[in-house]
C-alpha cells in the first residue's frame, strides 16, 4: 500500500498474545541545528518543545553525518554514512540510495512494524520508493500546518492499539528552511535574539535571526499540535517519540560546514511512559547513524554489521551514559557546488580534512544572499587550510584552528589516523580521488513499460 486508501493491513496483529512493541514516531524538520531554548538559547520561541523535553531524554552532543539535507537524511534513515548509502548530494540533483541499501521502514517491517510517511522527505524525488507502507500525500505536504492537518486526519482513521501492527510513523516538515518571509512567519524583536559565537553580532545578523525565530515559532506551534494529536491517538505508555532535524542552521559558518554549528543537531527522545525513565540529558557524543540501530533494538532485532551506529537504548533508559571517548564521523561532497571534506569528532576535539582548495567558508546560494552574509565582511573568503583541529574544551564554537600548533601535533595525528581508518573501513576513496557527480537518472530505469500493441494501420487515400 502506498496511498493510504486501504487500511486493512493495519488491523492485523501478530502480537495479540504478546506485549506489543512500542509505536515509534519520528518527527524531523529542516535546518534547525540546536537553536532551541533547551540548548542554551533562552530567547528562542520554543515552549512546546521545552515542555516535551521535560518528559524526555535530551542529547546535548548529537551530530548529523552530513551538513546538507539529503545526505543527512539518508544517513539518518539508513544508519550508514553518505558514501556507504549512496546519497552524497541532493536528491533533486540525481543522488539516490545504492542498490540493496535498506531504509528504516524496510528494517522494521520484518520485525512486525507497519510504516507511514507524512509530509516532507528529501531522500528521493519519488517518496514511494523509500520502503514505507503508506505515503499519504506522496511526501508533498511540506509546511508544518499542512503536515499537522494531514497527520491529525491520518491518526483519526488509525485502528486501535491491540488490533493493529505496531507503527513506525515519520513526520517531516519544510520548516525551518530559508526563506523566512514575513507573509509566512512573524519575526521576533531583533534586540531580543540570541547571537551565537560563530556569527557577528550586528544589525544584519540580528534581523536575520529575528526572521529565523518566526519560522521556529511556527514550527514549535505545529509541534505542540502534533504531540497533542499523537497523545490522543496513540498510547503514550507504549509510544516512543523522537524529535530531530537534518543538520545545522542556515547561517554562514553553520549549515554546509563540518563544525559543530553545521553538524550539531537537535535530538530529543521521549521514551514510552511505561518505562518510567526519569528525564535526563546525555552529554556524550552520538550520531544520527545511531537512530536505525536504536529502532531495530527497540523492535527486538539485531543490528546488521553494515550499520555504522550503535543503539541508544542504554542511554535512553539511564543504564549507561555512553562512551566519553567515542568518535563519530561526518562528510560533505556536493551541495550547489563540489566541496569535499570529512571530519571525525569526539566530545573533546574535532578534526576536519579539506580535500580541495577553496575559501574558508564556501557558502550555498541561500547563505550568500542572507542578511548575515551582507553584514559580515569577506574574511571567510581567505584560503582554507588542508586540516582543521578544534579543542572543544576551550573553544566550543570551533573558531580557532589548532592544526598548526605544535602542542596539538599528537592530537592531530591521532584524529587524522582515525579518520583514515574510517574511510578505509567504508571504502570511501576520497583520499585518492575526487567524488564524481551522481550518475544521471535514466528513462530506461524510470520509464513506464512500453505499450504492447501492433502498429497502427496506415491511412489510405480515398479517391
């Protein structure tokens, strides 16, 4: 089923005489980073998310596997890095999954889950190929209010718990992607915004952030409606709700970089209430690639070897705090330009390798046209270094490159070796050769079957 018109499959239940697996809801938005009051930005208008966090586990150091939409989401929904799963650039530029790569709904289906996608996705131009059992709206209801309306309608038709399979529902919204026009979003007061350390604090930046806050506020309102609808239709005692975003916020030095401001993401997970987990925060580093192994673990399965993440369930239940020395990896290849780089980070350090010459910040077109860019000068146009190393203990905004500092030589060597080992393990050849563009889509692959008919009779003259 792809269009959601027939719900009969939802009424089958393989677990009538067994405890049900939890329903799982994954809510994901665009370009939010960690721009929320729960992450130390007190003036961000996000009260509904803050209330949700009061009953949840907040991951303070979660990272995307890429700082761009399609590659980030591809890793989120497969548990595999962009090179391994195939999506190394935007899906509308022909990037798509490699053959035999399985997505989260495809991993959960053998474990008894029924899946649905409502709203935005950015993994393929055709959402029906992503493995969901249902795609009501065909993945083309991007704005948050549309998405909430569609979700409320879909939930109103859902069979009761105990008469259906457990549910994996993903809900995606366009917000908070640029642009933020005033006819769509009401801006905040520029004097009352939080300006992060990686941005210049001036009138242009503050005006830009004020517009951004308008989009965040509308997303937060929609999020509050979503949680209310979910808590009516689903049993919160047996439902896990996950909130995340694809990558960092769309500001120069954020989105499209491999610094914390580019890969750092919101990750807030509300466990089933029946688990009686005390709300808490996790400071150790985790990855978007941990989500699929977590879902498989939750469903009672075992994560296959090709997945690059680890299950977060021990951290969710409070049984473990995670590994303080863990390394996670991220990558960038194609956005609107070719900008290849890879990174490895821990809680303490971040190491970035740039594989092509270029400016320190290679800005996407929406960032180049932003109010922030127009008011920040041109220092970011200076040539980039081949290597970057940041000491997060004293420089959490990752603004001071220590790669050339002799005192950090042993740290740089350690992290460079770890990055090389990761690239080797996944077969990524970026150390040796540039990443080619995505193979073009083909009508041979994507076309409909030929019409089976004989040739039309030739017209004859009637005289």
